[in-house]
C-alpha cells in the first residue's frame, strides 16, 4: 500500500520530529509512505513598512542579522536531517501545482500539527483537496490550533471534512466540535512523536556538539515555545532546589530565559 502524508516538516523541531515519527510508524505497518514536499522559503528578515510595527520589525531584523550565522547552521542541520531520514515526493512549488498534477497513492493522510487550523484558509494540501475522489482520505491526530472555524470558511471546511474516510484529531475539544459541526465521527489520537519509544529516539540522536564542559553533569534542558515570565520563575526555583545548570534550545534572536547556556544552532539530531 502506498500513502502520501501532508504535514508540517519545515525548520521546526516538533514539526520535523512528528513528521518523521508518523512515517516510521507507517513503515512498520508495511506501508510505503512519502511526505508531500511543498517548497517553503525561510524568511531571515521581516518586511519593514511605515506603520506602528516598523520600530519592532527594524529592531528584530537587527537582532536577526547578529545571529545569522547560527541560524544558517541550524537550517542546514534541519535540511540534513530531512534528506537523510524522511522519504519525500517530488518537490511542488505551489498549491495549484499539487492540484493540477497530484501524487498518486492508495490513501492520502493529513498528519498532525496545526493542519486543520483555518487561519491560513482552506488550503488544498492541508485538507487533501487534490487527487482522485476515489482515494481514501485519512486524518491522523490533526490539530486545529483553536477550536472554532472562522465563519467565512465554515461551508468549505464542512465540505472538506466530509470527504474524509476516517477522522482523528489531537484534542478532545476539537473532536467534539468537528463531530457536531460536520455530523461525522471524529476520534482522538496522540501526537505522532509519541508513537516512537525512548529507544527508537535514542538510536536516532547524535552526540551533542557542545563542549564536554557544558554538558558534563546533570542539567535542565529547556525549549521555550512561547515567552512566559512564569517559566523563568519556575526555573529559578528548580535550579535552587537541584543545583543543576540550565541549557536552553532557543532558535529566536531573543531568549526569555536568563542565567542559562543558550544554543541557537541545534538541529533535530
């Protein structure tokens, strides 16, 4: 059986690792899976316009320029991971190209990680609106990001969801919402990253590129997805109680965690 999975996999730790894990799990089941490759360009700098956001964008670009070397190194490590570990379709330049010349498969799969989020509209690749109508469409643990669909997309969302042969999402609130809105059966499943066990992830991991003096002894590893002053307060308490040092993986120019070693060029390995 051949499948094509559509999900996030670009330059984000969680996105790349969940994409890898879902494909690995499918391969264990004897399925030949390929991940849809839609070209996405990484933006190093924000566009600067004469509006209220201009000072913040200029300041952000200055910080990005100062960290451009670790950023490029990190992106190269992401590309290396994807090239070595994820089987891809041919590269598509646009959504329209996917609709005109879709990949052929026995089933299309919507993966996890914000795929049912309508903030970007009803993109054909996100909702599998391409290829033969006879091809089964499956959603595995898709996340909506927020519960409610914007009114202007409601009809299109319902139509797209009803075309699926099987539906599952990541959050129970989303499952209840979709079931009621679209009059379909929608279940919940765990994030694909949790489908693989500790041993499988450990085999994949490479050794740290940090010097032994940094990683020697016990430490707290922090990945701050969102800026929150409470996180720094909690870390201060844990550091005091344990005596452990802190290593922060933070690809952004500004780090909200103080008093720890910040790593800006870590790749998925």
